[in-house]
């Protein structure tokens, strides 16, 4: 039998492959399903962050990163990146950068 950890790894790999094939929506669905099963699955999170950023889906990126940071407060790298994304989203929307979340 395939273990739960292996299923998550395979799901992440399939999501990544779908992205490379240009099937962005399917890749997003798969990666979100992996994260629904295990919210702390870092490979799926990082792949989805990259996809949202590359596709310019900054609102989705911001939401994903805020949920991740709330659930993983020890992840300093993601917190720093979240601050940068907040600045980017504010700039994209024409809002001033207040420096506050």
C-alpha cells in the first residue's frame, strides 16, 4: 500500500508536471488538494507560491502566504516573503505602502 506521505509527494509532483505542461488550472487544483490534506506540506506550498507569482495572481498568492504564515509562524523566510508580497500587492493596486500587514 502507498503511504499518505508518498501520496502527497506524488500529488505535488503531478501538480508541478501539470504546470510545466501549461495546465495551470489543473495544477492549482491538485496542489490545493495536497494542501487541504496536509496544510504544512512545504513542497506543495512552495510550488503553488511560485505558480501564483509567475502567473501574476498576487491576490491568491497573498491569501496563500497569509494562511501559511499563520499556520507556520516559525517559517521566517515565508514571513519575509509575505511582507514583500504585501508591498507588491499594494503597489499593484495603487495603495501606499504603509509598512503594516
